[in-house]
C-alpha cells in the first residue's frame, strides 16, 4: 500500500532530482514537474524553487512549462477538491517569483481548466499539456486527462486519459499528410482531373524524404479500468488509405 510516508521518502526525492537536474533531457524534467505538482508531499518550498529557477533556466521548453503550470493553477476559478485548492494556493503564493514567458503555444504548455454546475453540485477539471520540440512545430508529446466530481465531493472519477508521443512526430505528421494528399489526388485523377498532378509539377512539389520509419505511440485510459497502447506507423496508415480507396471505388463508382 502506498502511504504518505512512502511518497515523501521514496517518490518525492526522485521527482525533485529529475525536475531540477539540468543535465537531464527536457522531456524527463517536464514529466517530473508534471507529477511533482500533484504530489501532496511537495511543500511550498519546492514550488518556490521551481519559480526561482525560471530566472536561470537554460531550456526554453522547461521555462515555458513551469510558467504555464504555475500560472494556470493560480488562476483556477473553482477548484474541485481540497488537493486542487492546495495546488492553487501554492502556485498563487509563488507566481510573483516566476519569470514570465511569452513564447506562445509553440512552446511546452501545461494548462488546467475547471467548471462547476451548482444546480447539479458537479464539476470537472481538464488538464492538457504538450512537450515542444526544439527543431519542429509539432510537439513531441501530447497529453490530456479529465476529472469529474459528482455530488458535492461524494464521488470523483477520471472518465478518460490520452497520451500521444513520438520522437519523430514531425516526420510522422508530414508523411501522414502526404499519404492522405496522395490518396486524394489519385481519386481526383481517376475522376478525370489530371491537372492536379500538372500543378504539383509546375510548383515543384516533391515527396518529403524521411530517414527511417516515422512512428507514434497512442495510450488510452478509460476510468482507470480499460487501458490500451497502440503503435502507429506509416505502413498501417497506407493500408487504411488503400482499403478506404477500394471501398470508395466499389460503393460510389
């Protein structure tokens, strides 16, 4: 059984070490920070250290992630539970020590949104975060989870949780778009519109060359009861588009 004593003595030191070690990869540090703010054993001193470190932080992604985390938690309108309220108060007390970051949504973000229906005495919390990439407009990891509270705190559930990650997500996204575009153009040509290929030739549009096979991993969790992890690659996408193309030719010809 996981107790408060175990978390404080065993888990918290690992999270603190990973979050503040600047030799670690930014994704490792941001993952630790994301779990650290949920850790009840993390006192206000740790929040202060997070905020103060933004003034000497070498990674823009980590800086943006810390700022968005503390800023969003401090602005929670209606915290659903005591834990969420404590997270808000800790963030609010140290936000003035944090160096603001104006990099926009292209950088790493950790956002929280809450809502409450008084007539139903029910509310929700939605967390959405992503880890930005230094050499791509696409994030390396995207994560979102929901929390719903019913009956004035009588029962709380996590309806769903989803994570999508890839080391070559930019290559996967570009290749996916090109596969879909290629499939669509083949359909247009069969309908008697060869000018699409002529336009591509005039504009010099060529297929992007990628090294290796771009892949992505999708994790899905429903009510902490049904969990699945899927691997996505271009071969699967190509087979899906081929089946879709054959189906359209058969049904709509």
